[in-house]
């Protein structure tokens, strides 16, 4: 079996024919952790930018490759690319490196006895985040602290009831806060990141919760006729600012709510979402703002 991890810039590298996708950010892909040792015939990886996450993925890739099987890893120079060679060297690989456009591209073969895989896998594994007391994993959004925009929403969350959804739930902090209300009957937590959904399942152990690993850009993912939605919408895609994604989340929330249903949304102050909110909701109220963030209650 051949595998690919992440979306490849196709002018720089192509996936091996029939390759299985392993990215946790592509719903439906296989999990790199589930691959048996020494079974992969080749792997091409667009390495993640975070150090712990990248070393974890590289270590799992090396663990899963057969001895002598080819590994190609690339990353933008400013997103970990300049560290790739040293990281692969440290795992015992003999590395060839080239530089193209803004990328570093490293090729190697799986050595007979790689070193340090267990330590890298241990550091990047799902874990109780230090100081947070919640399950999380390096690579997940704001993995080891409550995002301040979410903290502001939690502090000002009004009483909720009925059926709701947490769009882009991450490790589940907003859903947890919503479910503190006994009148909340059901919450669907949705995220594109498999690791976030796995953590949320452990953080929100509640029979009223359902968990969905899915891309909200796809139609039909969010349930309908909801009483409320809570969200801290993403405004980055692939490391680049993408306000369109936040606007799409607002649209999905508006469609999912019943008439009179409530969307609680938190966002960076600099994001001009008001223009998108007004045509979608009957009532747009800013509940609070601080020097960085603002929280809205949007009534359908
Ligand atoms: C700003 S974070 C908020 C996370 C969490 N709600 C919190 O408050 O900490 C946005 C979340 O949206 C998820 N996300 C990004 N694009 C998505 C998409 N197309 N479909 C579903 N989830 C997405 C990210 O993985 C991330 O967990």
C-alpha cells in the first residue's frame, strides 16, 4: 500500500498511484496511527507546520514504512520546511534535500533501525492538555489553551435550551458550556479535524451529544430546525486568512436554525462579519466586545 498525507502542491510532488490519504483534516481518510508497522510501500507527505504535530506524523510514517521504502516530505520553508532535514536526520534517515518555490523537499528511505520514533509519537499523541484538564492533541486548534475568543463567548453565554449544534467544535469547549444547561436536549458537534472530534468525544461524555467528523462546506452536514448554534468560526484555511469560510459558517448556521432560533458567535474584532450577518438573521445584537474579540447573538 502507498500513502499520501495532506494536500500536495501538484507541481512539486504527486501522490503515488492508488495512494491512501492519511490527513486527519480530510474526512473519510485513514488514520496514520492505525497502519501496522513496516507495511507501507511508499509515503509522500505535506508535513504539518507545528513541530510536535510534524514530528508525530513523520515518526508514524517511518514506523509504518517497510525498510528501504521511499519517503518524500515537503513543507514551505516558513512552515517547518527548513527543519525537515534535521528532523529526518535525527530519526536516522539519510536525507537528500532540494528547494523549489517556497518549499523544501526531502527524500529518504526508511532506515533499518530508525531512532526516536517513540519519543516523537509520545509527545504528539492525544493527551490531557497540560493545565487544561481536557483531552486534546498537538495540531488541533488552540490545542493546549482555551482560545480567548471562545472564553469570551463562554463567559457571556445566555441560557440555552432544546437542540443545538457546535460548528467547528474543536475539542468541544463551547458544547461543554452549552450543555451545562439542563434544558439543552441535544448538541451535534461537527469538525473537519478527526483529532478534534476524538478529543471532543472524551471531553463531552454526555448522552445528549453526537459527534460528526465532516467538512461543513459540504451540503447536508449540519442538522436542521435547531434551537441554537454556538460557534467560533475558522477564518483560516491551509494557513491563509479566508474570511469566506467564516461567512459560510454563518450561512450554514442561519439555514440550520428554526425561525426564532439563536446563533451565538464569537470572532476577532477585525473581521467584517456584520455585513454577512444582517441579510441572514432577523436580529443582530453584539453582546460584548473586548480589545480583541466580539460576541454576537443572532436571532433568525
Ligand atoms: C476557531 S476554531 C474553534 C474551535 C472550538 N470551537 C473552540 O472554541 O476552541 C475553528 C474550528 O473549525 C474547524 N474547521 C475549520 N474548517 C472547517 C470545515 N470546513 N468544516 C468543519 N470544521 C472546520 C477547525 O478544525 C477548528 O477546530
